[in-house]
C-alpha cells in the first residue's frame, strides 16, 4: 500500500461500506441521521460514545453483533461539490491559471476529511450482571486551514512568489531560493495556518450496568478501556507566532525528511508506529420511562509514537525543491508530493513522542413520546487542541420515527465546530424483526442540503449492512417495551 487514502479506502471496501461526516455524534449509522446519539445509542454501537448505555437494552435480545459498519465525510470550503472528488482522484494537470485558482481556493478555507470503520462489534447484555461489549475501529482525520503563503507554496512550489530565484542543479533538479532580504521564519511566514492528520486503530472493551433502578428512575454507569495502534500523526500549527510541528508517518509513505532520526524505520512496509491506551466514561439516566439523559467523556489517553518521529524547528525557509501540487489530489499523497511540499523549515529526529487523543465531552437527552416517535438533542465539547479534535462546540437536535415495524427514519439539525450547519437524514430497514432475531440495514448522510448546493459541501455517507441481534430473554429490562420500535 503506498499511501494513506488508498489504505483507508481499501479497508472500507473490504468491509463493504461507504462512510459519514464526523465523529461529533457517532460513527453508528443508526443514529447518524438523527443528529444526536449519547443518550440513545446502545449495545456495541455505544462503545467509544457512552459505555453506560450497555446497562440497558434496546430490545429483549441478549446479543448484538455487527460487521463492516462505517462512516466517511469531507467538509470542503475550498472546493465546490462538483470538485470534491478530485481530492481523491487526480484529474488533468493544472494549467498556470488553474494553479493560481487553487491557491485562491485554499487560502483561509477549511478542509476536513474523516473516516471511521467499525470492522467488528459484539455486545452481550444481561439484566443482572450488566452489559459487555467489544469493538474494533479504524479512525482517521485530516484537518487543514492554510494562509495565503502556505497555499501558494503548496501548489506552486519553487514558483511561489516567496522564492525569487531558481537554480537548476547538476542532476537536473530545480530549486527555488528566497533572497536574504526576503527570507522568513516559518512561524512568521505561515501565521494562522493549521494542518494535522491522525490515524489509529482501537480495540475497545466496555462495560455498563444499572446502578439505581426504580419504577420512575434508573441510573446507569459505564467504562471503556481501549488499546490503540497508531499508524500516522502529523501536525503543523502556526498561531500567534507560536509553532507546533511534529510528525510520525507510516513508512509506507516513504517520506524523506533529509534528517536522521533514532526512530527511523528503514523499510517502506505498512505497519503500526505507535501504541497507547485510552479510557471512556459515561453516565445515563431514565426518568418516568420516557426521558433519557446522558453525559460521557471519551478519548482520555494518549499514543506513544516510536517510529519515524520528527519534530519541526522554527527555522528560516530558504529553499524548496518541488514544483508544487499539480491537481487537487491533496489527500492522495501519491509519490509523497503533498508531504514533500509540506516539509517547511528544519526537522529534527526524535526517539519517540507522545500525543494525547482528541478528548471530548458529550451531553445529550432524548424524549420518547410514544413507541413510534422520539426526539433528542446533543452537545459535543472538544476538550483539547490536538490532531483529530474539533475547533468549537457542536450542537445537534433531531427526531427518529418508526411508523411500521420494518422501517425507521430520522432527520436532524447539526451546527458548530467550524464545519457549517447540516441537516442529517437516515433510514433503516428491518428484513427480520421479532422477539428472537433482528436484522437491520441502513444508511445515512450528514447533510442532505449538500446535494442541492455547490458551496461548502459536506460529502458523506454512513452505512451498515450486517447488524444483527438475537437471543430471546424471558424477562425484559423494565423500559424496553417503550423502546421496542425506537431502537438503535
């Protein structure tokens, strides 16, 4: 495998799915279209979101299992909807005019790509002992916002206005140089720019159970423990003159930083280059068998990177040896052109570096009006500024409807996080839905308005084809009768 996106998409196809907008609400297709999740998502789908919900069951089945569920999204301020596909599939080489247009498009605009693959999930829930769940997930986030100088250099390379002279070396390579009077430190030149990447796999074991259980009130608590395998992290941030730059890229990218590192890997094989641990905590409550309220803190932890680790220096940017990107295929990273063009300033090799996970606080509520109609709301608070995190608070609300036993629909409203305002929509079908066995398939999008507008699109989809529950119990959890139609 030769680059990040190819690897990610290959994994996606192998699990037979297409994907959605963000992890703000959930990677679970069953609640993606509703705009809220913390208070209602249960069984293995609550792993990584709110483990407390393992304490109650969405139906009277003992076991839930799913394969190949996932979500994918691109939020693009730089490109109109018709051009987003070119982020992944190279089009014709740019002309000079198209390069200048690309610089203008990517100046002070946000591009965010997310993928969340749940390869396997399993939960077993018992009224007396509580619920256990295990899930294996692959998560990847790319986030960028470039100032004019960084966008110019990214696409024009040594032809950018910053470099005022060109030299052709004896080996035929062209190098652009900045004059002594014009040379700047990267923290000044790229002020306001931010670009980061986070890619890891998690193995999460979670447990939740009932703490208090009366006729009118029930309280649940849960915890999740996860082992993490890191595959890449990448960060450039230049804000208010303060620079943060570090990198640990998968050796399959074959990126040469022109610097030795004690953690350097001398092959180009796809492999994990970091390990870590994380925790999730959650609490949820049910009032009068109709109102659910929940709070969860997730992604508490860190990954220690020990392969191909480098730290960026606030050095003078003297020269560059690339002609810049020749199309919008910025996420393809083919032949390392994008990363070659992002090696701004000096780099120092490190033995290892630890980075925190994008910790967040979720708070939500849902109200079950009857067994066919539910509505809810959610707040998502990013709690640190690291690769993978959101910039601002995100708010969502929505509803889920189950008019008949074999169908459920949802629609919502989500805004914040510097990713626009979206109208998510989702549908689920139940080819089988009885007391002994349920099969659910469904899909959702994070923003239905994208398909009616070209500007600032959120191209997304979430899908699950193989989600099953089975194992009938003689005695249901007290509230499950009201949840039988509005389930996750």
